[in-house]
C-alpha cells in the first residue's frame, strides 16, 4: 500500500495593516448651490494622474497616462480620449447577448470627442508622447447629466499629474429654460429648454462649443457663452488649487520630443515664403492644383540640397515647409484680404442643387457648394424602425436619425473603408441636431425618419452640406418641415488679441487646417438651430465671436436663397412608393383583443390585409399605426380593428358567422371575438326539431341583437326577427 505522510507546517504571518488613504479634496459650488468635489490620491494611484469628481450620487473616475518618451517619427500629439458609462453605475445590466459593456455607443463617442477637442490644443506643440485619457461613470443618478462634468474630470486628472499641459480647462452645459439661463440643468428640465450648449474653456479663453437651439438669436447665443465661461472660471481655479496640493504635479516632467535645425528652418522659410505667398494670391479654386503647386516648391527646395543630405533632412524640410506655407497663406489673407480660391472674406462658393435625383428613394437631394458635395437620401419607416437607446443613464427610443459617411474617394484618397469613424459620428450628430428642431411633431409625422448623407466630394464644410442637403431631401420626401435649415462654417485668421484678424465665411479645408477657428452655425431665416466651434488660438474676444455670428447669419441667408431656387415647400403628398401610415386610437382594454392569443388575430389580420400593424400602449389608450403602400389595405385593416373594438348595441343587425351548434341553439360570432346565443326558437318562425336542419358551422347569417343578460353579459340573438312573420302566425303560450 502506498504510504502518505502528512506534514503539518505552521506559518507565522505578520499582518500588515494599511490605513485607507483619505485623498486630497477640493470643492466648489455651482450657481444653484450644489457642491462638486474633486478628489485625488485615493483611487488608481499607478496612473500618472487620477481624480474622482462627485456631485450628489454621481461619480466620475478620470485617469491619464502618458508615455515617458515619444515614438520615433511622430510629429503630432497622439492623444486618445475614451468616455465610458458603466451600467453598474446605475444598477443596470447591459443589453445584448454577452451582458457586458462592448463597443462605445454613439453617445459615448460624442462625449469623448467633446473632451478631446477641448484638451488637444492645450498640450505643448512639441509634446508627442502617446497619452491616454479615460473617464468612467462609476456612479450615476437618474436626473443628473454626467457628461457636463466629464471634461472637468479629465482636465483635473492631467492637472494633478506631471504631464505638461497649458490648462486647466473645464466644460459646462448652459441651457435657457423659460427665458432663464441655467448652468448644468437636470435631464428632465432640458425638455423645456430652447437652448442647450456645451462649452469648454480655460480661465482666459473659450476653446470649444457645441449645442442645439430652437431658432435663438445671435445675441442670445453670445450671452450663453459668457454665462458658461463665468461658471468655468470657478471650476478651473478649483483644479489649480487642487494641483497646488499635489507634490507630483509640481513641477511638470521635462521632455525632448523634437530635434530641430534652426538654420534649415530659416533656409526653408527664406526659399518658400514668397512663392507660397504668390500661390495664395493667385486665387485658384481647384484645391488639387493648389496642392500640387505648393508641393512643387517644397520639392524644388529638397532638390536644391546636396544629394547626400536629402534623405536625412526630408522629414524636417516637410515640417518646416508646412510652417512656411501656413505663414504665407495667413499673411496673404490678412494683408490682401483675398483668400486661397480668390473669394472675398464673406463670399460663399458657387452652389448648385437638385432634388428627386434617386427615383427609388423616398426623398433625395444633391447639394454642391464649391468642391464639397453631399448626396442625401430619406427613408420613411414605421415605429418598428425606431432606434432603441439603451444606455447606463439615457434610454428610450428615437424616431429620427442622421448618418454621415465620408469615404476616401471624396478627397481623392485611395483608402479602404474600415467602419464608422468618430469624426463621422460627430458630423452626423451635428447635422441631426441642426434639423431636428424643424421637424414636424410626432402627432403630425407618423414616420420614423432616417437621413443618410454620403459625401461625394469634400473641400471643407461637408457637415454643413449635409444640413442643406438634408433639408432639401426632407422637402422632396414630403416631410412637413416647419422651415428650411442651412449651415455654414466660419473660419478665422488672426495675429493675437491686439493684431489684425480676418473672419472667413464658408471655409475651405485648407483654411480650416491653417486657421485659428472652425465655427459651424446652422439655422433658419429666424434663428440658430445648432452650432459647433473649435478654437485653436488664445485670446479670441467676444467682439470677434459677435462678428463671426453676424457674418454667419448673412451667409446662411444667402445659402437659403440658393436652396429656394430648387425647392421651397414640401411635396403636397408622399411619393407613390412611400408606405402610408394611418393612426387609430383605442381604449387600452381592447389591445389584447386586437392582438389575440399568442398574436394570432393581429398576425392573421396583417396577412389578410397585407399591412403592418404596430400597437403601443400610452396611458389609458392603445396607439395603433397601420402601414401599407395600398390605401385599400389600410381601410380594410381599420374596418377589422373597428369591428373588434366596437361594443354591440341592442337593436343592431350584424352579419355573423356560425361558430358552433348545440341542441338548444347556435353560437354566432357577430364581431371579432364576440359571440352571442341564437336560441333554436329564434332561428325561424316555425318550430324546429334540430338546429342542423337550417344551419351549419361556417354559415354567414344576419342576426339582430335583441338583448344582453344583465348578470352574465351574454348576448341574445334572433334570426327570425329579420324574417317576415307568416300570415295568421299564432304565438304559443
């Protein structure tokens, strides 16, 4: 037998107890009295910076990690920002099969973009280390919007780290509700707002704006920006006070991510500036020809170098040439007041439009402005086509969506399509917000609307082309828009707060890239419906913003006028191939009868009438949508439903179906799901020995409702009451 020896060893364990770190906290007060707390030093201490921002029960954990060294040949800021809402934060399970958080939702992508756009311009130009910022909602409550505090958390995490940053920044939502401006309002109160803006700024300057409104004026928009900035200054100061208490944040890390050659820089500038200035002055409207002309100057300089130096200096030459080109173009605009394509500062590119281009689409339009072109389509669907929103904080359904696609061929690039980019999500969202306030109400519009904007050419302002094309396609589809909407992108070239500046209308891609501002404004003839602004320079004054808004209004009016030359009103009726939707409202007690056991009745009704029937319970009513391209089919389905919900009335005559026969009579279905007893004595005036001698199952017969039993609510029917009484007929006692 095997022998097992058991050896007992006694270990002596010295227990080590760690005190829970208290962390370092800094608080500030919102205008409505709520307290926001920023805490560091308690969670995620191995990150370069980590904070928890708390307001009530809402908590956001933000972390930042930046590589110690930059990768070779990286001459940009490789920044990644990810915002994520944990379902556990609000006590929910994720939807779907896997029951775990998956790819970010469009909502999370949009918040990530807002934060990225605010942070990115404030890292030093020569800092190229890969940097990752993550913001997680770890606790949430029903009526608090966590997105308004996400950029604050991200900036605070950087502020308490040793990562170089020219911040801090913060972000706040400002809404106008019943005529009053409110900072960081609740979700529920936003339903009453006519302006909803997200604004990011440093203590000194506004950096980013995005939002929607219901035709507010330029002056209201400007006032909202000022109120938001005042609130942000308090939040930025709180971050500075917190960072001052964190040893790690003082001083920031030293780095050297660029090797420069000042002599080469001067040589490139001296060689390239005047030729680039001249190209900028030539006013060539073709971007590819301009690009080729600039590239030819760069190549000439490279050819002028000794052959043995060309390869080693090529990357630096490209960098310095970009700087020289940027300076020359900006100087030409500021000095000559003429733009790259020859336009005046406030001049809009030529526009041409066409509607009903695609015969099978429910609505379509082509909108072309200069070298930017959008092909926009409309699809009209029913309630089953609505988008389900299943987020940790926000859920519900949406009957309007706009999808923006930006393929490589639109800019002449040979690149494969690898799925929807964050940029496409963001541009589509902006265009969607621009058009949404002008859509008819749900009562007036029974359809789910999907807009798809495919960019076929791009040289600036493609999202604004999507707005213009979207308006025209909606009108072509017969959607009863309140007013047409147009959009324009504004740019800025400036020399700082006290220097010269030029506000540019309808900017080109190059003017966006080389300029200081990208300010997109959409609206009707009566006011602004959406805006998006990114600022790349310090010291933008409210005076410049006011000029940009007013110049944008003038441009918007011009574009609306050009669109009106093609279409001004929605079609009188939808196109023939658009499915028609008619609505019925019934008491909710009838919903079960319409659906039937296991859906039997409604499925049979849809099959026999060739319709799609969607029922939704709202309060005490059932809202029924009947969908079909055939008007007769809809009327047939409506008649079937009316029959189900009808309440039989004594004295009424019905065409019924014999459902079953018993010795004492027959049960006849007079309305769907409603049977009454036709007693053997009520079949004919003469005495019958058997019911089967006159009736059989399936017969269609006319009967009269002669009574309803007060106790059982059962119907009493008569057939003989509809037959002529025989002469000399004697009633039996």
